[in-house]
C-alpha cells in the first residue's frame, strides 16, 4: 500500500492552520473563569482567563441523574442565542415541547427576552423520532441540514448516551463519528453523557465506558451527595438532609483550566452556578 503523504507535515505548516483560541460564554455563572490560556506579557508567561468554553471544543458533560447537566446545556444554549449565535439543541430523551417549557423558565431567570432567542435556538427532536436515535447517518445528515440552514455555531446534545442505548459496545464508534462531524463543521459543542449509579461517583466514566471522555476535547464531571451525617454537615456547611452538588473540569486538551472541585449551586430561580472550591469551604 502506498504511503499517505499528505498526513505528514511540519509543525510550522500545521501551525498556520491553528484556529484562534477564545472563550465561548457558557451561561453558567463562575464557569467562564475556570478556563484560561497562556500569554507572554513583558517576557513572562501569564495566565489569562478565557471567558468560556474554548472555541470549537467538543465538551463532554457527564454525571449521574439530577446533577444539573440539562440545566447547564439549556443555560449555554440560551446564553449563546442571546448573543446572536445560533445554537442547535438536540433533545434525545425528552420531546422538544417539554424541553422548551423548561427553557422558557431558564430564559426568564436569566432575564433574557424570549423574542431575542426564539429564532436562534434550533430544536432537533430525536426523542420523538426513533430513526434519529437508531441511524447515525440520518442523525448526522439531519444535524448538518440544521447547521447549514441556520448558520449554527454551537451544538448541544442531551444526551449522546441516548444514541447508543442498549448497544453500549458501539459507543466508541458513534461518539468518534459525532466528534469528527462536529470538528468538520467547526462547532463548539456540549455532549451530555449519563453516568449510571454503578459508576464511581467521582470518575468521568459514562455509560459506554470511557469512550466519550477519551474522544472529547474536554470533560466536565458533575456529582451529588446526600448529606446524612453530622460530620459531613460540619465539613461542607450544608444542613443534614440536603444534597451537595459538585463540578470539576477533569481535563481539557485545548487550554488550561481550574483543577479543583467546586460546589455547584442551584439558585432559587432554578439556575446552576459555580460556587466556592470544596477546599475553601472546609477551611472555614
Ligand atoms: N427551578 C428549580 N428550582 C430548584 N431546583 C431545580 C429547579 N429546576 C431544576 N432543579 C433541580 O436541578 C436538578 C438538576 O436538574 P437537571 O439539570 O435536569 O439534571 P440532569 O443532570 O439529570 O440533567 C434536579 O434535581 C432538579 O430538581
Ligand atoms: Mg437531564
């Protein structure tokens, strides 16, 4: 077999094609500041906040049920739409109308006018159309149609796990193809993946094994824990009987990031926001 010569290039040649690195606002208070880049200032390397997800990153957002994954996905979509950037929101579990009902509440809480976003979020209902969940080619063709028609810049898939339900050994192939497609289309994307309760709480492993986190550019892990002891109560300053939610950026190959675990708070209006580091709370 002949060599594939155009797969071999000098660093400098590839360097001329590097996409510009900048932040894509996440719509989650405190999360934009958890990503940073490095710049040279006065001859010294310095850490500069990125102000959002790294542009064109495919981000894996994982956690067990009720940790805030869908809220984060919706807040990201609403924020980007409010800035004028079209977002394709693929719903795989809950039919569009129910997701949009929640989004309306989220937009109100974020004080973003519905009129500003209603023609900027493109809903793809894979929950109601089994073919979209079962046939990957049809799924990607449909996504491409939506992206091209509406000049989409960002994609949320809630959840990618729904595309390989009952066929988890195919997870790797499916996630790889979706990842390659999103890269080719230049999208900044949030792939929500579900952890099963059998998965260790703190790992990035999702249903389908480690496929998603290995392939994606960046992994964010959400966790939760019921506070049931006096010790936990005084350690985390959360009253007994309440749930403590956490957020951690597990890795990101496109830029630097905060590595500590933070509290993830849900405001009384139903928005998630990043709270203090656990280490800070325990020192109090
Ligand atoms: N308006 C609200 N007020 C308080 N809690 C809320 C509100 N909306 C959602 N929640 C809670 O937020 C949690 C996370 O929800 P969600 O993002 O749907 O979780 P998942 O990780 O399963 O997608 C749920 O436990 C839910 O009860
Ligand atoms: Mg959800």
